[in-house]
């Protein structure tokens, strides 16, 4: 297979590529990457063009092996290309977070102790692009996860960009600038609700004109202030805000406490015949203080 660049990224402990691959394999309808022979293939935007990135474990499991395949449409600087690809992988797999304190804090916890043993080495897989993260949060509101993947695929294939390599098509999520130019009627053939169409276009316009940026949210000063900025946007409530703060902004204390999946995971692990109350969740989560995002992600893994 032709590839123009190969390199490795050292991984911190605890990390297990297979556990992260298991998470990424959970939906056969995922449209932004493909998994074949324990390797992940996805398009990566680079310097005004795109290449296909092939990500897998190295032979001894101590590093992530990355290959960039094919040729971009325009000339690219190899060092910049490697730096951009490595930065994406590091953020995608959250490799710059030291998970040891989370494991130490929760290993004796009745709920999370089981989870960190069951999913040892799992990282909080991220969504580095802010518009993609918010869009996925909006698309997934109040619908089944399987249907959310269908809606995402429709959006991506209608308005995203793609790159071809060896007979396979790899899609990039639509740019905010492309969605910002649309009207609600343009998105309605995707069979999303009118409200979701409105929310997506409104958010896209805020990002496209620079009114909302990832850096702005990261520099907000606190999780509460970042959440306040997000929930001020039409269509973004506390659940969506905390989902974005978890998956994109990497705030470890982000906590979508009203999430149905979180409730069902707790109910399952506690052997309850009802969903837990908010007070019960707050009491349980006091043991996870500072790591609520990772705790939520690990508990979700019992369900999906």
C-alpha cells in the first residue's frame, strides 16, 4: 500500500489500543472512519487539502503507528503534515492526560472500580473539531443513538467533503462555513426536525463569523463560564454543553448529570429497579470529583 509518511507516537500508561478500538467499533454506521484489520482509517484535513490517515498499534503495543496514505491535492510540507497528524491523534485519543490519578482515586469505588478493570486503558475518545462536537450533541438530542448515526451520515454525505484512496471513500465532517450558508429547507431532506436544522445552522454561523471559537471556550476561565457561553446559544442546553466540554474541550470535571445513559449504567451496576435520583448521583459522584467526565465515559461503556 502506497504511503507517503509513517511515524509512531509513544503512548502513556494506562493505555490499551485494543480497548479504544473496541469503543470506536461500536457502530457499524459510523461514517467518519473505517476499521479494517484492527486499524482505523480516516480522512484528515491538511493545509487546504486532505489525506487518509491509517492508525493502529505498533508491534509491541507501546506506541501508536500512523501512516499517511496517498497524495494530497496540493503540495504539503512533510514536517508540518506529520505535526498536524500527530496533534490530531494525540487529541483524539487524549494522550496528553495523565490517567494515573483517576485510576488511583477510583480503584476502590464500588462503581468505577469495576469499570476501570473492565475497560483498562480506555481513553476518553475526543471530537477535536468544535462544530462537529456541537453538531453531534444537537443531532443526538432525544433520539436513539442508532438513528443519530443515520442522521449524521446523511449530513456528512450531503455537505461534507471526501477523499478517495484505493477504492474507498473517506468523509470529512462539513465545515461550519458550508452549513452557515444554508437555510432550514436545505437540511429538511435529511429528515431532521426543523428545530435541529435551525440549531445547526445558527451554531454554524456563530463559528463561521468567529463569534464562537474553541479557544474562546478554553480560555473562559472555568467550566461554569464555558458552560454559560454554550447554553446561551439556541439549541444548546446543559446536556449538550457538558457533552461538548467533555469530548472537545477536554474539561475533566464536565458532567452531563442528566444523561439517560449515565442513569441506566448506574441503575444496572447498582441493581436498582428504578433510575437513580439526582441526589443519589451527586452522592456517588462525590468520589469522582475532578474526574466526572472520565467517570461518565467509563460508565457509558457498559451500555455502548
